[in-house]
C-alpha cells in the first residue's frame, strides 16, 4: 500500500513513526523508486495532540 501511494503522489520522502511495530517497515522499504526516502521519526507529542494538529 505504501508503494502504491508513493507511485500515485510522487513524494520526495515518507515519514513513518519510528516505534517497535514500524521499524521493520522502515527497514524493508528504505528507499522507494525515484529516490523516495523513507524516514523514521520520533513523535514529540501524544497521539491526540498530533491528530488534532492535522485535522481541520
């Protein structure tokens, strides 16, 4: 699914929350075609606050 969306939207990079459950995904994907980088990020706020910041 990640690769399908990357092919559709052509991002320069993809951010994935770097937690135990997603570390394997980050390692497996690493780089997608056309130099799309996959970057693991460590969240600074709780989930509710992060959700509220991106929802209109």
